[in-house]
C-alpha cells in the first residue's frame, strides 16, 4: 500500500526523535533559572527576521537552530547552565546555534567577524562566538541532523496518492509548514511534543482549512487516516487535543486580520510573524 522506503524513513526518524540525543527537556522547569519562555520567543522571532536577509535560506534553517538551542540548554554542559542564568550567555548560545544551522543546513560560509559586527552589532566578539560554537557542538555531541517537523511533513504527504491533486497538496504542504513555524516558537509546544506530533497536528489543521478551498470532506478523512496510521498520532489524547487547539487558534488569529484563505505561499512570511511582536531588532547586551 505504501512505499516501503518512505515508511522505513519515517520509522527511523521517529526512533531518532525519541532518543535521548535529540529530545528537548523542560529546561525552564527549575524556578531558579532566569531565562523565560518569552525570552526564547523573542529570540526565535529575531532569528526569523534575520533569516529573511540571507539569500537562499528559508525558515527551516531557523527551526533547526531552535532545536540546537533547546537541546543545548537541555544538556548538563556548564556553559548551558550559565546560559540559563545569564541573558547575555543565553543570547550568545542562540546566535551560535543559528550560525551552526546556517553552516550545516544551508551551506553558508559564516565569518565570525561579520556575525560580530553586523548580526550582533558588536555585542559579542569573534572569540566569544567561536568559543560558544564549540561549547554547543560538544554539548550536542556533534549530532546535527535530527529530524524536524518540516522533514516529517514532507514524508507524511508523500504517503498520499496523486489522486489528491497537486493544488491541494501544495496548499496543505505550504500551510502546514507555516503552522510549524509558529508552533516551534512556543516553548510549551517543543518540550511537550515530538517533531512528528507537531507535523501531524499542523497537517490536520491545514487539511481542515483546505476544505474551505477544496470542499471534499471524504478526501480529508481518507488523507488523515493514512497519515494517522503511519504516524501513530492519537488525536483523542489530551496533549494532542491541546496542540491542535493551539494551532487552530493561531490560524483564527491570522485570518481574523486577513481577507480569507489565499495562496499560502504568499502568506507564509505573515503567518510566521504572528508569533511575537516584541523581539529585539538586533542582539544586544541590554536586551
């Protein structure tokens, strides 16, 4: 029924995301830490805005940077412990996580003199950036290719037949990726849900929105049953319901200020910007 290679890839990715190497822990649960979810949210929004000026780089690179950052702060590395209690160190770790993602996933040659002067506005010098990059890499055990929600979306939608039609699948793929971009900026989402769960919930919401443009409820049910069968996502679980509700509210918030559903490709930047209006324009020591 399904392509065995796709099924195998999904299974391997699900095993990876459940492994201790790629899990994100609730690193802010300690009441003594000085970093808050709102700080992370602002940094994520800053990263999205920074990525925009990088030619040929999309937000999937920023999403990988968020994962590196979360995994780093989940580690027992002394540098991670310092970052949880010092905003300057936290920002430094975030910037270097973004640099690592640009190098690893976008093939960018990133010079730290440029990062220091242009990206951070001289908030950090080259030595500090280089030092923190090595700290992050060692804390991650150099494991930089874990599965993302974007990856799962691609493979889940590969399971659907051509009968669904290219326009519908394009809509769902683009819209669900936009929802992922919103979801991963939320600390509560990334610590409670694996990438595959975020991907499924995003596709679920995207198909429901697609029904307004492609009215075929039976097609929606068939599509989600196929993906649900493979992903083993339990939509009746309380955690799952909460995630879907959050994503739906994001959609409603966005479209309440728009003229309705159009081509999601043209709206992707707007969707991702809903996450925060309070991020710093640049990284500074005084944020």
